[in-house]
C-alpha cells in the first residue's frame, strides 16, 4: 500500500470517529490535573493508562514524590521484532488551578471544544490514542515500536521528568511531540527558543530615609540600574530576549531599601549563544558604592534548532499533502520538552497536537473538525517512519 493510500485510509476512518474523540476529550478535560496537585494528576494518569491498556499497550508507572507520576507506554502489534522505536511525547498536567471547570466548563460550541487543557494538551493525548486506533482498525503494522512518555510536570519546568525524557529519547529514532499546533492555522513547530531564568539579588544597607539617608545603600536603586543595564542585552534579530518580569525590594516606605531582587526571563534561539549571554550576566558588577550583587541561574531548556526537525517536517509535509492538507512550519518563542530531546541529538518534530487557540486562558479551545486530519497525520507518520 502506498503512503498516499495509507493517509486516505486514515483520514476516512478518523473523520467518522471525531464524535468519539470529542467524548474522550470531555472526560479528560473534566479530570482536572493541575501541575501542583499530585493526587489529581495521578488520578488523571490512571485514566489515561486505562485507555492505553484497552488497546493492548503496556503501561509502566514512573512514581514521583513531589509531583504526579509519569507514564511510559509501549505499543507494538507487528509480526516479529520491531525495527526501531518512535517516541510520542507529551504531558498530563495543566496550568489551571483545581476548580477551573466551574468558570470554564467543558463544552462544544461553534465548531470548537472549550475548557481547561483542551488545547494544551489533553487534545494531544486524545489524538495519540485516535492515531493508534486507526492503525489497529486498518490492520496496519508499523515498522517500529511506538512508545509514549506522558509526564506530569512539563508546565512547571520538567525538573522531575528531564532524566526520563532524555533516556527514552536516546532509545528512539525520532520524537513526535504532541504539544499544541502553532496558532492560528495549525503549523508544526520546527524550532523553539531555549528558555531560562536569571535571578539578580542586591544587598544594600538600611537607614532612616529622613534622618540619615546618606548612611544607607539603596538596593532598589542598584537593582533599577542593573535592570536598565540588562535591558541592553536584548538582540531580537539574533533571537535573544531578556525581560525582567518580577522585581521587588525594600521593607518600609521610610527605610532605605536594604535588599531587592529581580527575576529575568531569558530566551535564546541558538545553542551557541548560551555561553555568551550567561557570561554577560555573570560579569555584572555593582554600580553603587557598597552594594552587593549576586547573579544565579541560566538557560534550563536549550533551544530546539530547526536542523533537528527539518527532515521530519518534510516527511510530515508530504503526508499532509496526501491528506489534502496544507501544512506549514513555525518557529516559536516558548519551550517544550521537545527542546530537551532535540538538544541531545534526536530528530524531533513538535506541535503535532490539536489545532486551536488561546492556551493558558479562559477561552482555551480546539477546532473539532481538525481532530480527524490531525490524528490521520500522526497515524501516517507512525506507519511510515
């Protein structure tokens, strides 16, 4: 069977099953899973595990103490041994607090499904299941084993899951990330900026601001001078973004501020720029006499450079053409766990999840009619890679 016949078979099957996908999505969204609520994430994880076991997959729970457990799923129905492995990567947690459903209940209206986590990224979890269902119904045996790693802490930095992500990626020939597609037209994400945080902490000296202000050292003033300095580190054309988004200091209005601190959001498009920008921060020195400055942190998620996605994107684009879809690519500023897999040299394609809009907001939603074609694209990739 040709690749074009593959894709036509998948899309025909999956369009008919869109109502089932929406019902499963509703169940997933109603099972709230805030990153910081381990019990809720684990409960949702058990729900996801049940769905995979129904399809004959093996599910291994990777227990965690401080956050939800991760799930490692392995699926193989082919005759004989597989000729490699494809890793599907995604997360169980959402940014929403427990009880968000009261204000933004799951609903289907205007051709869209709305609710917390529909777009980022419970829609992607549903698509993975639908893609495997299509392979089963079509009687198609992928050449490679399908593994899925569903983590519990992507929205809070992937601290507990990073080792598991990198380990499973190294065992795989390619990583397909089920994060949401790029807004508004569903482009795949072939490049992502690296992400980091820098903390600047200033120590000054307290004094009475009316009686003896000259004996104090104003930490807030020092911090303001440093903020003005690091603002010049921005290089938009090179993909370097430096933004001070948290700043605080002082104790009382009538006391010269003895301390202040700021947290800098750092974005970098090229791996080669990381040492240089981190060195610039480490080279900062106090400006006011007597002030002390401490700088800590750096890039925690390296960039996903396009060279790690280009071959997979061309493959996906060809399959999408067979589906009658126009598939585009986009570089985005936000990071994902795909940054981690690309950084260790594993081909990675991101943004294969649901098509929708407004992630992390009260109006988060996905487009229902895009579920079938999107699942078909994933199924075709699994069948032909």
